[in-house]
C-alpha cells in the first residue's frame, strides 16, 4: 500500500472528516490514477484511506477514516447497501430516485440515479472509475435490476484526466424512460438528457410549485430556463390558465410540449419560446406583461468561488427583471445550482435585485435539493442547490 504524507497543518480538514485533500496539501508520495493509498499526517499517524487522482487539484478523495477498514469489493457493497437503505426510508413520490450521491454516501465521485427499471451512473473521479466494474456488479446485485447505463461525460472528468465515456455497462435497450412523479408523467433520456437524464434534485420544488400555484390561484406563469418543462407541468397541474416555457434548446422545448400533452393538458394553455431568457425578460417587460408566478432555474453560473463575482451579476440581473414582471402578490421561485454561490450570498443577490427593481418580497420558503440528494455536515460543498420562494410586496 502506497503512502501519502500530508504537510504540517494541512491535516486539520481530515481530522474533521472532510473527504478532500488538495494537491498543495501533500508533502510526499505518489500513486496511480484511482489507486487506494494510506494517508498519514506529518508525524506518520494514520488519517484515512483515499483514492489518488494524479491529474486533479483534488488529489485525494477519502474512502474511509477507519484504519481497520479494507477497501475491497465488500466495502463497496456495504456502502451501496447503506445508500439504498437511506433512500428506502424517504417518502419519495416518484420512480426517479438518486440512489448514490457521491461524498455524502461515502463514494466520492459516484452518482447513481434510478429511472424506473433502469440505473444510470456517472463515474466522475479516478477512484470510482478504477472500481467501475465492481461498483456496477454491486449496484445490480443490490437493486435487483438488470440495466445500467453509464453517463460519464461531465466536464469534471477532464479535471481528473479521464476521457468521457457513455453506454450500457449492464443490459441494453431503449434509453428514453417515462417516469411517474407526484401523479404526473415525465420522460427522461438517460443517453441524451442533462446530468443523468433529468433534474431529479428539483422534485420537491416542482411539487411545492404546483401547490403554491394552486393555493395562490396563479393564472399566468412564466418558466425560465425551462428545459423539458417539469415546472410547467407542475404549474398546469396546479391550475394555471397559461404557462410560457422559455429555453434556448429547441429539442428541450419540444419535449416540454410533449409533457404537456402526456399529462392531458390542452396545448392552448402552454407556449414554448425558443429564446434567450435575458432578452425575453426585457421584451416582456417592455410589452407591459406581468405574471402571477415566475420560475428562474438557470444553469450553473458559478461552478467555483472563483466565478462568483461574474455569476452574481448574472443572477442579480435576471432576478431584477423577474421582480419587475411579477404582479403584486406574485410568487417568484428563484434558484442557484452554483457551488460557488453560498445560500447566504444568493439571498443577498436576490435582495439587491429586489431593491434595484423597487419592490420587496416576503420569503415564503427556502428550498434545496430533494432529500435523496443529501449533504453531509462534514462536506458543506455538497449543498449545491439553493432556492428562495418570494411573494412580491411593495417596497417601503
């Protein structure tokens, strides 16, 4: 077993059970990509077992802080079993479920989603990539399913020095799957869709949006960065008279229209706009249009803290325009999935946007990723998705 020694003072994060060690914290030692190494402090004391990533700034990802643990096939079977046991206790009204969520489940770099009778996995780090075959077998064994598709095409693999890879690891067949969620039907293509096929992390927020539209009797709804229209379906299910979905992807909007039809809603109640969201918000404002509810669910503007300042301007601009487009008493669902934007900073950005728009708002709810996307208390970086539900009120 190869040994990696940590620099003086840099062992503190490991003593607090944080699962990452950066290249600058390493004093000595090397290993092959994904190889399990023994991590010790400057005094030689054991700290952790970890996977080594020679190409990544995150040089070590911890498997275990228990010196007696052995990183083998049985270890991965236990970790997967523990992850599935956690999900089995959650009241999830969907057959689209996140089964493994990386560091929170003790399997850094691994994401596994279940879509009905099919699994879709992303191997995003050198450690889990090295154990791919073992993990695939363990997932099939633990779930009793026979189909497992790989979507290891996220940009994070480049940082690991790993090539993109997609395709069937176990089984075969069609990649488009129809899901049940809150009594609605949504489709996901695990080969072509975003992430592993769909945004399962927004499941609870879609339900909250449907309930809010119903309770607040929202009639005109604007869904920005709509993708395939999950929030649009939720709005229609909540009783909205008319919903506009805005996205810059024509295929996604076509799928949104299909979702509207799949759930039995009249096509006349939904309009799909293939357009830039920022330009559309400005045009709607110039036309004097208003909405009872608006969703802002943009892509990741700030993947790291380094991008936060530029991202903050983008978030503030779209939220300012949305505030202006909201009817008095209207509801704004606004989100950030940027790891570089903390919940506190996001709140300040949205508050500044309201001030610039000349309106105020009452915070109706705070949202995060669904419970099957947990964040460990020792790994706050895992809490990437944050949202605010705001009811517009007069300013001053």
